[in-house]
C-alpha cells in the first residue's frame, strides 16, 4: 500500500493584524458577538510541544524529530499571558483553561497558574482555572499546581487496555502511569476530575464500557468526545467518528441512565447520570458526558476564545486564521488599546463551523492544528 501523504499547511505564521478602534470604551464586563454569544471562557495554549503522538492530533509522520516547533522567543511570556488574561476577565471571562500541546511541559507552569490565580473576574471572584493534560507528568506536578491555585484538571485517556493505549499515544506510554497521575490529582484536591476519551471507530470503541466501569462511582466524570476534523494532519474521515448517540446506547445497555441538566450555559457536554435502584440519578454512582462536536453542533452558545502559544486570538477551533494579539502587545499598546481591539474582534465574531460543517465539506483546507491551539 502506498504511504499516506499528509499535507501540513503551516498557518502558524499568518495572522490578521488587530485594529485598535478610534473610540476606546472601558470594558463593561459583558461582551457579545454578532450572534449574541457572550465571551466567558478563555483557553490558553502554553506550548506547541508534546511528549505523546496521538494519531488524531500529532501524527508521528508529520510531527517527527525535525518538526519546527515555535522558538522560545515567539511564545507569550507568563507576564504577557497574565496581562491579556486580565483584559479578557474585564470583558466577562470567568473560566481559564490552560492547554497545549502538553501544558505540563511548559517550564514552571505553576508560576503562571499562581499569577492567573491572583486575577479577579468582574464579580470580584478568582477565575475558575483548569488545565487539560495527558496526565503523564501529574504524579510529579499535581501538588505544586494545586498549591499555586489550580482548581481542577481534565485528563485525556483513550482506553484502559495497555496495548490499545500505548498504540494510541504512539510513544509506548503505559496506562498505569496516567492512572497514577489521576490518583495524584485526586489526592492533591484537583477535583472533580474529568477524564476525556476521544472515541475513534475501529480503534478504541471496545474501551468504552471498561472505561465507564472503571470510573463509575469513583468521583471522576468520564466524557466521551467524538473524533473531530480539527487541523489537517490527522487524515480525518467521517466513518471513523462514532456518534455520541451510539455511545449512550451502549452505556444504557449496561446500566440504567438518566439525562441530566446542562451544568452551565455554553457547556459542551451533554450529561447522563447513573441511576440507582429507584430509577433516579444516584450522585454516588456519578455521571458521564458526551461531547458531540461532529453530530450535534453547539455553536449557538459557544462562548470560548482561544489564545495560541504565540499570542494569536482564535474565535473558533476550526478557524483558519488568528488575530495577532502579540504584535499589538509588543508594539507597546496600552491596556485600553488592547482591550478595545479585543472588544472589536469579538464583537464582529460570526464563527459557527460545526453548524456549517456539512455544507463546507472539502472546502475548508487550511485549519489550525489542535496541538497548536489546544482543545
Ligand atoms: N495534551 C493535552 C491533552 O491531551 O489533554 C492537552 C491538549 S489536547 C490538544 C486537548 C484535548 O483535545 C485532548 O482531550 C485531546 O484528546 C483532544 N483532541 C485532540 N485532537 C482531537 C481530535 N481530532 N478530535 C477530538 N478531540 C481531540
Ligand atoms: Fe499531545 Fe494532547 Fe495532542 Fe495527544 S491530544 S498528541 S497528548 S497534545
Ligand atoms: Fe465554537 Fe467553532 Fe466549535 Fe462552533 S465550531 S462550537 S463556534 S469552536
């Protein structure tokens, strides 16, 4: 069979310059886009490097030993990230998620967490700070992160079977070490912990029930994510997507389950609770979530902005271009100017890729990679 050739469109260097509006208005704490979606959630990618090579995200054929990662000087410094985060909070952001690449590979990440934890939302509260990680370094880092002010972690884990897991991370990393990382995070008080499992038909669907059985009643919320067409390097195909509806059917064949209310507006996961003998949700047995990014678009209340490792602002996970906040930041712009530029760009936002996916098929080729922008 001929080797699969995967085009890598490097769109990291392109970026739209950000315009500073002539009239600078002070932030009001509520910023809505053209579809009336408020800005609430900021995801910050702190590195484009990773020690795993999950085939759906950083396939080895593309992210090989010679891959040109971003040089250190291109990355936003902790001070730059914290300054921008403060401006985002003034516009209504409540929740900050650190991601990557693998965020725990960024040196002294706990120092950034401590800086962010000192910021305040418009309600005068500390922001809700969380982090998504592959869990490989949690045993070493969980306690320091908690002490720095991190509240929760989400750990990605695609199966319990060691052979399947080692194949999926493609660096032969043992599942036992991730489970130890989850235990360390629980012991450090970084809960309730969420575990994200990307389900790929034909690769790890047989792990759905063992994963559910393992985490049922453990206090960990397991979430099943549909394999998405993020980036262009993973060679995504619709027939490898296992729709969440099938996941729920499979779980219901093993346990009685009841639908639960969404925990917050803009929440990406649909929640299902394990029912007790009386047929009602039993919180001791816990809940699962399904994230149906492909089969059920949730753009209508998407309140997430994404800041890339080198300071580009992305308004959608599937955007082909970011807005260059770093250039403006490093040009000596004032807080008022940066804040005005942010307000302008969010105010003009119209993105809703998942809703349009069907009609765009095949025409959207230059998409940003997940490892660069984070989940
Ligand atoms: N390295 C960290 C990790 O794996 O948790 C953080 C970054 S990773 C890009 C964030 C999340 O994106 C992970 O939960 C990962 O499973 C998910 N992800 C990556 N590529 C994906 C894809 N093609 N479809 C669905 N989820 C994906
Ligand atoms: Fe790394 Fe996370 Fe991507 Fe896997 S999903 S390759 S752990 S960044
Ligand atoms: Fe938000 Fe874009 Fe995903 Fe829609 S496709 S939910 S706009 S990130």
